[in-house]
């Protein structure tokens, strides 16, 4: 587990962009049971989260169509919330960072770490925007 004071700026990076922080399994289940579309970002302390994932997620929100709900869980910190989110992302293996778009509780789009690592934030944002245009 990472110290809370270390991860707070990384939490705030998405929080200030409108992402709701989820800390428990119940909070994740509640979020995914909502009608409409929900983007779930599995946040992380790694460099690709800082350079690619968080900026890409935030850039994607400049699209005309966007998810109804934005939520995030933090790998290595919020174990129960992360496990619940990852369970909803099956059949994809656990990875962080990662992003998943749900529509009415069903997984409709997934970006795993290997789709994020080494790719510019702009490419990640474009990938998400395409998913929003199709599903939101």
C-alpha cells in the first residue's frame, strides 16, 4: 500500500477533472449500476499513468459526447474498490493503469495498460472519444 500523502496529488489530478473517487467495493457496484455510461479509470503511481493515462482521460472529456459518470479507483491503495472494478472488467486481466467504459453496467470498451504505456495522451484521448461517440 502506498502512503495516502504520496497518492493524494495523483488522486486530485483526476478529481479536479470531475472524476469521483471510489474507495469501497459497494461504491464501485453502485457506480456501475447507474443508468447511462460510466468511465472507470484504474489510477496508478506509475509513470505511464502520469504521462499518458490521466492526461488522456482528461483530454477525452473535450468531446461533444462523453460519459454520464466519471469514476476512479487507485491501484495499490483502494484494494476492495480496485478488485470490484477489475471483476467488472473480466475477461480482461488486471492491469493498471487501465480504463473501461460501461453502458448500463455492461463493459463496452477497454483500454489495458499495454494500450496506454508508451502511447501519447492524445492517442489515448482519441481512442476514448471514439468509444464515447459510439456508446454515449
